[in-house]
C-alpha cells in the first residue's frame, strides 16, 4: 500500500460519521490548531457535546445568501450540501448556492483546494459580485483544506474563506457570527488602507452619532430602536450581519454597538478592535427599555433631561400596550436563535408565569443582565440547553403553553399542550418597544385558545400510534399476536403486487 493510498483510506474514515472528537483531533493535526482554539474560546460548549440543532453551517450560509452581490460557496460532503441548500431554500433563499464537490483522492492530493481556487476565479466578476464567500464544512476542515491561502481579492472582488465545522461551532446561530466577524475584520483592513465607499442606502446628510445593531431581528425592531435613539440624539446604524458589503464600513464607523443578540463574540471582538464600546440586552418591555435607554444615554453622553424624557415616554406607551394585551398562562420557552431571554422578559411583563427558559447559545457578558433579571423572578435559565433539558422542563413545570424547537413542539402536541415554534412564530415578530408588546401577546393568546381543540384531538386519536398501531413490532406484540414485521411486510408486498397486476404476470411466467 502506497502512502497516498493510506492517506485516502484515513481520509475516508474522517467522514461525518467519525464523531466530533476524532474530527477535531484531525483538524488540529492538519494545521487548524489555532482555529480550534479560537472556536473553543468563542463558543464554549456545555455539559453535553452539542445542542440538538440544524447543521451549524446554515447560519453562515444564511448570512451570505442574504447579502447583495455576494456569492456563497460550500465545500463539504455532498449529503451535507444537499441538506443545507434544501434548508436555505425552505427559509426563502432565492439565490444559487455554489458547491465544490470532492472525493477522498482529490481531498488528499490537494485537488479540492485547486478546484476551490478555480471556482473563486470564475465567480470573481466585479459586475456581479462584491465578495465571494467559501465555507469549509466538517470534512474539509478536518482535512486541513487551507482556505487562508486563497487570494484576498480577485479583480476587485473580495474573497472570504471560513471554516464552520459542526465539531467546532455548536449552533447555527453562532455560525452567523463566524462569517459576520470575518467580514468585519476584512472591512476593517480595507478602512485602514484608505477611503472606502459609502453604503448605497445611507443618508449623506445624517450628522447624528449612530449605533450599530448586532443580531438578526424583525425589520420593525430596527425602526423602533432608531426612534428610541432619536430621543437620545442618535440614530440606528446598520444591522450586523449586513445586507451589503458597504454597510460593514458604516457599522465600524458607529459610535457604539448594541449587542441585541448576545452570542456574536467574534463580531464584538472586531468592534472592540475598532475602539467601539458595546452594550448588552435590548429595549424590551418596560424595565428592559428603561434600563437600555439609561445605559445607552450615558454611553452616548446624552444630557440627563433627554434620557429621563425618553424613558418616561416609552414607559407609558409600553405599559399601555402590555395592559391591553395581557397573558395569563404558565409557559416554558426554549430555542436556538439567541433571543430567548429577551422574549421571556417580555412575556413576564405581560403577566405570564415563565417557569423555564432554555437557550442553545452560551452565556456571555451581553446576556448576563437578562439572566439575572429572569432568575430574580424565579425563572430557571439554562444556557446550552439540550432537547432533554427542554423536555424535562415541560414535564416538571406542566405549562399551559410551550414555546420551543420543532421536537419540543412535537412532544407538546402529543401531550395535548398548546405550543408554538419559536423560530417561525416568535422570533419572526417585533420584540422592541410597544409594537413588540402587542405582537407577541396576540400569537400566544391565540395558541392558548386552542386548548379545547387539542384535547378533542387527543380524545379522537386515542390509541392511535400506540402498541400494535405504532408500526413497531416488539417481541411482546409478536408473542401476543403471532405476527411480526417481516410477516406484515410480506402481506403488504403481496397486496401491492396484486394491485398492480405484477403478481399475475409473474405467475404466468
């Protein structure tokens, strides 16, 4: 066996099935030691290896696909690429996802890197793209494919290569940070090199100091925050991740950055490197908005009278919205978007009894205030929450309503508990200011009103999917009935063949 053949066999053993520990060790051995160390620092894992979530790389892919004039290319196993592209289009992406295929031989011989470089050159058309993003998935990262050796720019088009392995980046939320941070770092170097272009949608007459908003949010929330900042003599800057490359310059030029989503660690590092102060939490609910305006006003150097006036005005408006949209229910809440604690604060101020909050994201300095606020009100807060944590909370606290991820919602429905999918039904709504107070309450109260329907459905389907009707033939069922899965499969095959006429044809032959 040649050395090359041995390398190929070893590479074949590094497939997605190899396990996180083996893949991480391979990545370090192939020259990615510094990368893995940075991941461990930025995205610390919890008591378990990884929260149950979609492939983390989806986060980076989502950021790239939402940016104008940006081509996004995946380098990874075909099955992974299929799943990621399917999910991206499910979430509404109307852009092409690039893919550089490979096999064990091309991975070992370096042909994959050559293919990536060729793809980059093909996409580097300044008439179409401002940037090309290349994302290494698990196997290329573990094998040490050196995206850092790609040219930084081709024909004036920026080339951004990142590694987003599932064994290094725990959640897709944090993968957004990987690409956002890499783009900010690139933009920062461009700023140092000389003058840069103004964002296409910027207001040239804008003279107020601006605040960059970090974290994907409902569009109305950015508008609401802009109005809040206006009362402090400032304005909202770009939302990071941005929608176009030029907005990165404007974000770094802001006077401060608001860490609306607290897990953007690499992004925060770039703002700090640019000398920008950071503020955590968000203007959610009465107390959250008042505290945020107070902290932001002090940071911006706003006069005391303006701060007090802004707080007083918002308190009255938000309190009125909360009083008009009360929530009377015990709720458990979990998700992997990073805004779970903010939603919980809003629910509590709406009158809800929030017993448990689980977030797949880690605890950071920017979520500390929200965690303290919730825990002071008796809420059990779990960072790096697993599916098991969320299900146990449902069992222990016996909520009237469950807000969670898909498997959590599925289990709640089995128990006839009204439930809402966090990502599509909660995080896709306004949270900030008075608009947020009313919006969330409406969808929650509508779900609570479905309790009689849930109980009726449970009664109607009683027994279905259990025991012999479950489709699972246990030894006990086989012993009791005298039949099993193999016998049942034979029956169904016979029926199917007879229905199509194939059985009679076979008999004649």
